[in-house]
C-alpha cells in the first residue's frame, strides 16, 4: 500500500482533531470535520457566554508542512459543514490582537500563533514541521477559545 | 495544615494524572505538567496553568501553592500557551 503525502497529512490532522474532540465537553466547544477529497477541514463552534457564537474553519491542506488556514464563517456552517461557506469580516471576532480588514487583506486576521496567516509574508516566525507544542493545531483551538472568552467579542 | 499529596488531572489534548503536594508552588507544578507531555522545562515561559476556581476559570499564579487554590484530587488543570499573541 502506497502512503501518499495527502494520507500523511490526513493522519497528522486526525491526531490533532482527536485531541480537540476529546476536550469538547471540558471546554464547551463543538467540532466537525469534512474530507474535501484533497484535504480535511475542521470546524469548531465556540460560544462566548452572553456573547456571539463563532465558527472556526481550519483548512488543513498540506498539514503540517504548512499551518492550517483559519477562517471565521457563519454559525450556520457548523450544522452543514462544507468548504463552500465563505468567510466574512462580520463573522470574525474583534478586539486586541485582531488586525482589521484592509491592513493585511480583505478579512480581519487574528494575530495568534498556529495558523497560516500568522506566519505569512514573514509576519511572524515559529512554524515548523512538526509544529512545536505551542503552535500545534490543538493549541490553536485552545488559544482561540481562550481569546474569545477573555479578550475578543 | 499538614502537607499532603493529591492527584490532579493535567489537560493538554489528552488528560494525564499528576501527583502534587499541597505546599508545592504552581510554577513547579507547571514544569512537572509540561514534562508529562514531553515539553522541555526550558519552554516554561511559554506556558501557563488554568483551572476553575470558585466556578470561574482563571490563570493560576505561579508564586502561589496548590493549597492556596484549594486544588483537590481529580481537579482538572489546563496546560495552555501563555503568550499566543504576536502583537497587541
């Protein structure tokens, strides 16, 4: 049996996804995963108490060679997850460490380690294959969750 | 109060038990928790411990002790990145 780079990427993503799933009751997030045929996409729903509901889309193409692409999509996307959901600024959190749209692209960018835009264009260093513990996909979800609860709105 | 040992649960993707003493500093507990997951002590500045204290999740002060927070057996303590942000 031939193991392709795509198979290796799927296995690496699944390992991290299983860790996220294992803690969903503890941290109150909800998870889903889809296979587009070329790569996996993880969806994580995080509800801020007395606040908004956020849905993260993590496109894991060529993981861990490159970091997952983090986007915020409509909350409805969680119930019908697909890669057809378009991200939009209105679905993004706001607050400290969020770079507003038009500064680095058409969407706001979370300045938080572990996702592709954070490292793009040499903005920050630190991505490696395999990723360091504090840059891992699981830790990204945890960091975003903590930021939503404590820093973002 | 007499020094005694309890077993807390460190959460970092998977859950792992850690035996700690009541007079142990949170900073020491953190390094031990990192060791459970193969994270070298040299990276301790990049991590924090969080736990629910009186129903509210908060970052634990590393200068305080296990007893100061009344951590108890089977209490879940989260190991998390302390400075995940790249800019203000």
